C-alpha cells in the first residue's frame, strides 16, 4: 500500500498494511529544506518541495498545504504582518471587522483571483503533479470560529459570543461561505481531503459551542461532503467538554490535542470515529527519547483502538530530534 491507499482504507474501515502516519509539519518541514519560514508561507513551490521532502524522508502518508491561518482573511482585506522566519499574523488592533457593521458589505473573494488563497490552490496543483495517487493531498481552510477571530479579532469575538450572538451567527455564516468557496477551488485543483483548522473553538465553553460554533461547523462539514471530499477537523487545545458534540459532526478524522486523553475522546465520540494524535508535541515528542516517544504512541493507539492514525497532538516543533520523528514512523510501520 502507498500512503494514499493506506489513509483511504483506514477511513473506509478496510484492512491496512500498517497505520497511516499523518503528523502536521510546517516549520519542521521548512527547516528540513533549509529555507526561512517566510518563504514557506509565501511561495507554494517552496512549501511543496519541503512537504515532499519530509513525506519521503519519514514515510508520511500524506502531504499538506497548511502553512498560515491568514490566507482567507488577508484576501478579504485584513491587515497581515509578515516575518522572515515566523508565521504571518493578523494585526488585531487593525481588525477588518473592528466595526461589526462592515460585515454586511463584506464579499467572499475569488480564491483564484491572485491573492494568497491562489498560492495554496497552486500548491495543491503542484502536489497533484508530484505525488498524486501516491500520497494523500490535504487542502486546508479555517473553521468558522478561527476565521471569525481573524476577521473580527479574537478578543472582540470572545465578547461577541456573550453580547452579540446574532452578529456571531451572521459572521460564522460568512465564514462558512468563505471556507466552502476556498475548499471548492482546492478540490478542483486536486485535494483529496480538506482539513478544517478551528483552534479558537477550544476557547469557548460547551454551551457557547453547542449554540453558536457547532451549527456553523456542521454546516461547513455538510457543505464539504456535498463537494465530494473527505474532512479532517483540527481544534488545538482542550476540547474535553466538547468531544461529544464534535463526534456528531461527521468528520472522517478528528485530531485530538494532548490535553484530552484519547480514551475520553473515544468514549465520547464512539467506536467509528477515526482519531489522530495525541502525543504532546513539546514535552514528549520534542523533549523525550525515541523510546519514550514510541511508548507514548503505543499508549495512544491502545486507547484509540483500531480506528487510529499516528500523529502528534498538534504541529511537530521545528527543533524536534529526527530520531523522535522516526520513532513515531517506526511505530506506525510496525502496527496494522
């Protein structure tokens, strides 16, 4: 089996030759190629070369177009600050929707019109040429809560969920439309799976999540299903109290970050949900020994059961020892 076949077999509940290995690598990948991270985030050719390099070196089952969360918001007109060797960042005190009334006139940009979304679409096209049918190609969009934070500002949004829930629903509706438009362009370019990054959702409690965030995520995932793609959800942080509702979204893959025990996620989401994670990226994967990493992944697998994909709780840190990444790979190779 190649990586593409292995992931699809796991998602479909068919036997695999070994466990799929799907860690998130961004700065780690750029460093392996010997380029500054600013180049990685702004030039799709650099991103593709770095992803193909680490996928080959460590036998990843996939390649990913993830690099920075500011693409959609930037193309909408948000102020973004770029750095030579760090991820770009939204300038929050200049938030595009600092005046919430501007949402009514905000339009979804064309992902192929020449902005930073187009750079990601071009990455998918180049992945298709380089590894199509061999490695699964992952596109990426921001989830409604994360994108809402990019457009409104994270602090303002957290107040809005209490003070202006009607505005938040309208904002999330816009973010869903934006996400689906961007995803459609990536799927047309060759993406086999679309991942949703919705880190800001981990900052709200279960009531706000159920009333405001979950309906928007559900609408987004249903829209992605209608486009004919597979779906992965990545919410960084502690979602212990959200797990049951997350399990009702209907994702193919749900990433579990290290604050949430895999056993808890399994109990809350049921036996059919494919789980990915959740070794601690810094404390264990970066700072541990290869043997400790191997045993940590073994414990994750034990708690998750058969419906499991090997990976860290979040991004592999840029200075993670190579032998520790190989320990994860070795565990994946040795278990089916």
